[in-house]
C-alpha cells in the first residue's frame, strides 16, 4: 500500500527476490485491511489469493 501511495518502485538488481515478495504480499492483502471489525463475506472484500482458493476445487 505504501508503494502505491508514495510512488515507490522495486529497482532491478536491488534485492534478490524483492519483486516476487512484493507481488506475493500484494496478492494476499485484503482491501481495506485496517478495517478488522467488518465481516468479510463478499468476493470484493477478500484478497485475490482468497478468491482463488474459494473457486479452486480439489
């Protein structure tokens, strides 16, 4: 979230795996993650990773 607000970038060659770690963290971050009192039941309230897990069949 800070990267989107401050315009931060992951520079090539800065830290090995930085882009992968940032992408993974963003994938698992819920919208409005600071709101911990609201129930999370609709797909638009969940992270992309949670939506994929809910639609994937074993």
